[in-house]
């Protein structure tokens, strides 16, 4: 009798690590070196249900925010994701 091979699950991708972070009064920002990493992290933030905590945008969903993208002198172009 031939042994059955166990079905393999695809390897889970590691959570992207931000290059820089900042804390604001109502939310945080994590900056990533690539837009792909920022988009992957944004999906994690959405699944967690992160929202702004207070201020004008209280309750608004956190996630990918191109308005905070910028070119850093040390790291080059960075891509922003807002978090709780």
C-alpha cells in the first residue's frame, strides 16, 4: 500500500516589519520600504479592526494611507499604514 503524502499548507508569510514608526494622539503610522509590504500590513490592520481613537476621524478605519508616504533621506521612498 502506498503511503499517502500529507497535504502541505502554504508557508505563512511573516508579518512585514516597518522601517520607521510614529505615534500620534489618535493613531500610529508604520512606514515600509515597499508598497507591497505596506499593502500586506494594511490587510492585517483591517482584519484586526484598527480605527482612529478620538479626534475628527474617530472610528475611521486605519490602513494604507498614501497621504503619509514620503521620501526619507536615509531609507528612500517609504509607504505608510495607519494603525491604532
